């Protein structure tokens, strides 16, 4: 099989995972402390306000700590039963978050700040998941492209999965470091799975990709010209688990129990790559060998607040957020 064929096959695997329309797939096995059987059930013993939780997960490596927690019984130890629902973006499940039928969800820092900025909801970052490491995301060009360096992108078209989000923000920072202005390039939205075809057909001149698409693209012959998770954007916070402010207020004991289990799993994810590799194929369509080959970000216990503030300032500076953000106010105060 050629490198391009391998790349396309991997892309299809990943897209299939992201397109799965699972309503609720079981991620929990026990110990509900006497709660109801629905996701919105309340606890009747153990002191928890709720024992049944529904969590929105994105089929990407950042969701791994939650599945590690389930596999190792951390939720059960806390008297919780956690079920999951595959989501594509936090914005799509805000109605469920607002009506309480979904308790928590994986979100990028960019999405969380954008939702808060829009006024659609008041969210807090409940537990950090990943920050960037080198070669987790980058800008690539097609094999044989005359574009060799960031400065060569002037006047060119760059594909990003979503406009005015993380990809565009990080790429802008690197263009500016190379002496260009954000308006010197044109960004167009193209789903990650379609970017290789867009590159090879000449519809775009370059594409911003994240893992595992980045590895797939390079195996297919694409050349990376910018590592957007190093240099001026090294250590940028990627994502974590979000909750609504009112959910925290209504469920302080449940929140503390859920956080203890997640934090315990986060520690394991940060120190044991094999633990991540074991669970990723169970909730995505990424094959085990591809999961093990991916470049991952850093699974630390908490994001560096200065890095979060830098990201927020970039988003505001580029006009992607209307209001300035105080990074310290994004994080949920969780006790216990």
C-alpha cells in the first residue's frame, strides 16, 4: 500500500469515528449509590447530589483520561456511573448543558471562551486535559509545492477545520513571526478529512492539521512547513473538561467526586503512554497501531495560566472574541 493510500485509509478511520451518531454508549459499570437509572438521576445515598452522569466526549486522544478512569474503576470508587455521548463540538450540545441533561463535556479552550463570549452559556474549565507539544499540529503543503517556508504563504490559501478558531490563531502567530500579517493569507474552512484531497487538487495551497491527520498527511507525501505548537505558540493549552457554572453550584459534592476520579486518571495519562494507547481504540475508529504512532500533547494536571491568558489575548487581538478574557476566571473552583 502506498503512503498516500495509508494516509487516506487512516483519515477514513478517524472520520468514521467522528461521524458515529452514538446517542449514549455505556462508559460506566457500577456503584451508583442508589441513584436513578437516567443520566439526570439523583442520589439517594452517599451524599452525592447525582450518581448518574452523562458526559460529552470527542473521539480524540484528549478524551482518554475519562476512559482510563472508567476502565480502572475510579468512577465506581466515587459512587458514580458515567455514560458518554459522542459529540463533534461543544456548541452543538449547549441545549443539553443548559437544560441539565448533559453534565460535562470535552471542549477546546477556544470553544469554551467563544461560547462564554457569545453569551450562550456560562462555562468553567473543570479539569485540564492536554496542552500542545511539538508536532501535534502544523501547516503542510503538497509534495513538490514551491512553498518552502512561512514567508512563502503570502497571497496563498490555507485550509483550517474551523474559521477564527485555534488553527487560524496559531498560524497567524507564526505568520507574524515570519514578517507577514494575518490578512496576507486567505483562510478557508475544510474538514480535516478533506484537506489532503484539497491540497492534491490545488484547491488550497496549504492546510493546518492536527494529529492523527498530520502524521497521515506526512506519510502521504505532504511537507510540514510550520510546527504551530512550538516556538511562539509552544505549550498552548488545547482542551479540557467543561461544565456549566450553575451545574457546579447545584452539584458541589458530585462535582468533587467526579473531579477526583478524572484527576486520578489524568495523572496516569501524564505518566503512562500505554494507558492512553489502550483506550483510544475503544472510543474512536483509530486503529491501535495508528494510535500508538500518534504524536500526543502533554497530559498535565493543570494548564499554565499564563499560556491560557496568551491564547485568550491572541483570540481577542485577532477579533475572534469581542471581550477580553481574564484567564483566572475560566477555571472551576473544585473542592474535595
